[in-house]
C-alpha cells in the first residue's frame, strides 16, 4: 500500500447532533484539518504556500455516508493526495472503525489561489514550486467529485437571504466550506435532518463568499426510486456562489 496520512480520532460531543450522530458539516471540518496536516507533511501546506502568497481552496467535494459515526466512536481517518486532474488537485478521505469497516468515504478537488489577486494559480505553475506528484493512487471514491447540474424542469423556491457573518468566515477571509453545508441543512425539513439518513453529499464552491455579502438561497427537490434529493444554490447578485446536492 502506498503512503497515506492516517490519524486516530475520537468523536466528541460538540461534533454530533441530537441523535449523537456526526454532523455532515463537522465531517468537513475534520477533513479540512486532516488535509492541512497531510499537506504540511508533504511540504506544500499552508505555510509553504503562504511564502508565495498562495493558498489552498476546496472547489468540489463528494461524500458518501455509509454508517455515520456517533459520539465516543474511536476511528481512523485517512487522507491522501492522488495527484492532478486538469485544474484540480485530488484528495481522498476514508473514515473507518478499528475493524476496518467504512463509516464515511469521499473525494475532493482543490485549487490554489493567489491571496493578493484572489485569482486561480495554475497547477503547472505550482508544480514548478513544489513536488505535487501523487502520494497514493488508491481510490476511496473512483470518480472525482462531480460538477453539480440542477436538472431542468425542477421548480426552485427562494428560501430568503443570509448575510455572511463572523461565524461563517475562516482564516482565508471567506465563508468556510462547512458554512455552506450548515446553511443547506438548515433549509431542509426538521423531520428529514433529524430522522432521515443522509447518504450522499456533493457541493461545488463556485465563487468565494465574503463577510458582509448577502447570499440568496434557492431550494429544489427531486425524487428518484432510490433517493430523495435536495439541491441548494446560493447566489450573490444573481451569480452562483455554491451548489449543493444532498441525497437521503
């Protein structure tokens, strides 16, 4: 097996919901920290990029909740850099119990931005500064996180607006990826988020959203034989800033 970054973790009470299950947004918090730790080990982490006025930003994420962890679970969290796919740097995640049973698996696509211009910094240019060759080519999820396309014909309902506040903004200066998931979950029916089982979560971060901006949230629903699917899109001044797809 090729190299992976693996850490033993304990699920604390402040990461779970009223059913003592790990919140999806909190999985993303754990994944973000793991990704940063793992990038540090490979010498292209936050501090390494900051020397060149660069920073990592996650662009797309796909998660599959097989058996959502609960409070007090003792688990292993593995992540690894899979290499480059066009504009994206690919990173997979695998959360397992001590017997190797998969709890959550996922994949993510990352970009690098220039923190001064806020513009994309190309993969080939980063490869000139750092060794970004694949750490491991195993697949937690075989296909990269997809671009979300809301099916034509679905009726979208405006769910009002939200002003980006202190609690939403991270140290890069924009709304953190976990905030978008919290906003999305808050729009769904209480009986669904409390009693239903989230099976898949896809999210695309199309444009960064900064403190003080007002984002309008739109909700669409689709039913298939296997899933009840909700699409949430957030727009600022008519431009799409994020799109999420949640399958129950």
